[in-house]
C-alpha cells in the first residue's frame, strides 16, 4: 500500500539545512500528476493551468505549494506571487517546466482590481506560459471571479479546497475540464457550486509547509507585506462607488428581509462573499439600523444547518476508488 508520503529532491534546501523535504500527497493525485501533468510539460507548446479555490483559511495555499513542489522540485518562495505585476515577472523569469503559484491573498475591493489585472495578464502571456511549459496554479477565493475563457477553455482542472464541518480543514475535490464547464454554466448566476455537478475525485491533505519549516515564516512575512502594500493604495472613484453600492444593497437586504446580521453573513459566505456579521452591522448602522441584542440565528436555522451538515457528511463518505472517474481527471 502506498503511504502517501513523498520526498522531494531539493539539493539547495538539503545543502542549506542538511535534510530533505517530505509531506503527504494524496496517492491518486500523485498518480495522475505523474501520468498526465509531467507528460504534458515535456511536450512542445504545452502547459498545465490549474485553479485552486476555497474560502479564506481553508488551506488552499498550503495545498497549492505541496502540489507545485512535487511537480517542480526547484519551486521556491521567489515563484509565489501576490500581484499581477509579480505574476508577469515570474513568468518571464521562469525556466522551462517550472511551477508558479499566484497566491490571491486579498479580499474585498483590492481583489477586484487584482483580478482585472490577472485576467489581462493571462490573456497577454498565454503564449509565454505555453512555450515555457509552465505549471501555473492560480489561487482564488472563488473560481467564478476568474475570466470565463480561462476557466472553461484553458484550465485543465479545478481543485476546490474546503473544510469538513465535522473533521475540519484539509479536504479537496477535483473537477476536470468537462465538469468545470458544467459548473460554470450551472453556478455562474449565483456564484455557487451546483449540487448537479459532482465529482468522486476527493482527498485529504495536511498542513505541512512544502518549502520547508524554516521558510514558513518568510512566506507569512511576504504575504503580510503584500497585503499591507495593497491596503496603502488609494481606492479609485469606481471602487468607492462599488463600495457604496454594496453597502446600500446590504442595508436594503437587511431591511426588507428582516434577516439577522448573522443570517446575512452566513448566506453571503455560502456564495463566497466573505464578510462577517460585525462588518454587516457596522455597514447597516451607517443607515440608522440598530442591532438587536438577540440578533442571532434562531433554532429553525440551526436545525437546518445541522441537517445540511449530515447530508455533507454522507456525501464525504462516497467511495473514492471509481477508476473511470480517475481516468477522466486531468484530461488534456
């Protein structure tokens, strides 16, 4: 039986720290990566473009680094980028067959402007990515934010990282190209994962930093600095207008539905609109709305959530050994 532990041959890391990097990689993901991705990257004018999405704190960055490091043992902090310009420079500097991870660290208005830049660069740099046989992972809060062309026609697969309500973080499910198209068509209107589009390719991963424990804090510092720089940039008039419109819509939704702040936050989070009930309460307060001290989910809502979690738990126990599904994954 395959243990799932992979050992990375990184001569530079071994020289600096006197040890090897090892971590768990889902055996079926390893097999398909060996069979499909490595083969594709050896062909002329071929690349592998993957999307990894999930809510904040789900572990999508950790999963992406583990996957990238397995494909490219030279993958390092220099090829983890946080802005469109860094992404562009990383592509130009990359050597054939290397991996690049665009770690989308931002939420809210700053991510909107970043995503516009990503979409432009992906279109303009598509030839560079192919000619260099790059393995590119784009990490996003939601696949629905990305340009439809790249999602449906350039992405080889979508990895959705999520938190199991019973067991916590460290779970993923993979959609191949055909299922991505179905997902976009079914869920684009609501920005949600449709229950009609299912996959049996699911697995686990664990919180091991794939570039070595010694480099984890360096990565966190890089990410923190990138976020600070983004927040320093003043908002444009268009972004201010977008914020004001968002605030008004939230207030009107609260007023006309009589939903609690917590109910609103949970509803929006289900559609990957990441906002807390505290933020909603502050926004509504600007329009004169007063918070109810008992502004919490009622028993019916809690019972509904418990019922939904049971359905999810049952779904997580589906058999994962369907060979036909495995053969269809990572189709190129």
